[in-house]
């Protein structure tokens, strides 16, 4: 009888083990689509079996193992940073690229062609009032086009201010979540192995990696320490370290919780792309545009000063601007009359000598080794190429991220087919064990009935 009872107890224990195994499989299936969830693997441990020594064998529940692979996670975070940066760059450059028309049908290219076309017409009819008026009109339109593009760049730069601040707020919101989860783990050690908490933690970390380059250090118990570029603390234990970011001063600056400038530590993510656009990309385009606007203004004005107007007076400057640093935004036509256009050269009043010199500026290398038109085309091409490169990077980074996520899924993900197989296996084992318990119960009852009858 003692052996029979022991066998019955062992079988009953096995039913409990299989019930736990089925619960684990069921939880995996239910969370197959949960963001950040990693598969939980239930382990069945064989017990010692030696009847002669009183060891009945059977099974016991082992530890439930989390399939989380930190190397796979780090690969996803790294590619997430790259994708976030490339995707944000595409967004910002896509808004800027239309400012730089390259077809010649509109914008600065069309205005340049019209302006130098009017100067060419002036060289043919230097004393025609309509022709002279066309020069002033086309010059006004050219200045307006430079103003328009400069305004567009300025507006894009201003729009970045809010985006930069918003990105920092997103980072702070995510680090707050992570710190709170660390706090839960610190208050209850069992929380560190809770798959729901683990999923929330890694979902937040993956979202955070989209905005900044992070280093994640796993602590005993399940909490994490999060650093930006391995240096600036963002989360330590249940404490969050806020960052701040602003572009209001004209330059994007990211500061840590102590107010130190840590902009240089941005190596990836959306905030990196936004800071680069604010600090480098747009200022570079603006500088080239200002150089072109001031170059046109200066060369035209200097040439006009070499000629005389219809009254024989020295030519007056046509264009004006505040300074070389904002020439495109402030470029304008001075208030001169058509008679003050210096089409003639001194000593040849009423001639077209200076008008010929003005028209020749269109084909002379005035900006470095390039003509005005070529200089603009180079700038527009640079903008287009930057967008093309960013788009290619976006595609590449998306592919890398998809591959990293696929690799992680192979390691950590829930396969419904595999879980279905496990469920059938555990269910059959449970049913078989339950059937054996029924038989043993009946057998025990029969033995007890026999013993009571004797």
C-alpha cells in the first residue's frame, strides 16, 4: 500500500506540473502579438527513480526561462537608431528640397534667366524705356525669389525648434516609464521575472533607441541602467535623469540633467538628425544661397559703377542687402529710375558698352570657378543629392532593422505552430496522467475494500 500511495502522489504531482506547463504555453499564445514580449519556456525536471531506494521518480517543475537575448536586443536598438536618424533626415530634407527648383521653369533659375535676358536686351536697345523698365522688373523678381527661398529655409529652421524640444520630451517620457518599471522591480523582486514587466521594459527601450543612441546595462534582478552614448545617465535605478534640448538660440543644444552640453554625444536617432539639420545642414544651404545673392548683387553693382546713365552720371547700384550673412533674405532693388541704369561707358554716352559688360556676367565665372547659374545648380544638386542619400540610408536602415527584428523573433518570438505542438504534448501527458490517477484511485479503493472485508 505505501508504494501505491507514493505512486498516486507522484502522478498527482505530475498533473500539477503539466497544468503549469499548459498555463505557460497559453500565456505565450495570448501574448504572441504583444509588443516587447519574449517567449517563456517551461522546463520539466525528471526526479530520481530508484524503487529499491524508495525513489519513485516522476517529474517536477523547473524554472520558467525567459528567451530574451540581449545581443539580439542590442542589434535591434542599434539599427533602430540608424533608421530613426535616416527617416527623420528624409522628412526634413523633403520639406526643403522643393525650395530649390532645378527645371528653370520657376524660382531662382527662371528669375536668373529673365534678369540676364533683360540685360542682353538692354545691350541691344540701351535707350529704350520699356527695355530699361524690364531690367528693373526682372531684378525685383530675382530679389524676390532669393527672399522666398531664404524665408523657406528660415521657416524650416524655426520649425525644427519645436521638433527638437518634442524629441527631448519623448525621450524623457520613455525614460520615466523605464525608471518606474525599475522601481516596481526594486519594490518586489518577483517583478523582475514577470514577462509583462519585461515586455513593457523592452518595448520602451526599443522606442527610446529610435530617438537617441543608448547603452543599456542590465542589473541583477531585472532593472536596467540607461546611458546616452555610454556616458550621460538617463535612467539609474528608479531615478530618471531629464535631458533638455532647444534650438531657440539659433543652434540646437542638448543638455544633461546638470545643464552640461552633451550635443556631441548624439550619434544616432531622430534627435541627432534634427540637431544636424539645425546646426549644419540648413546653415550650409543658407550660406551658399547668401554667397550667390551677394555675388550677383556685388558684381552687377560694381559693373554699373563703371558706366554712366542717360545723364552722363556715374551708374547707381541696382541691388542692396544688409550683410553677406543674410544677403538672400534682405536682397532688394534700390529705388533707382530707368534713366539711372548705366548702360553706356564713360566717353560714349547713349551707347551700350556697359550693358554688354552686364550681360556678359551671365557666362563669366563669378562664384569661384562657376557662373551664377552653375553655382545655383550646384547648390540645388547638393540638396537633391542629400535627400537621395538620406532616402537610400532610410531604405538600408529599414532593411537592417527588419533583419534584426526577424533574428530576434527567431530567438525570442512566439511561434504559434510550436506552441500548438507543446500544448498537444502537455495536454496528452496531462490526460494520460489523469487517467493513471483514476486507475490508481480505483485500485487503491479496491485494495482498501478487500482489506476491510477480511
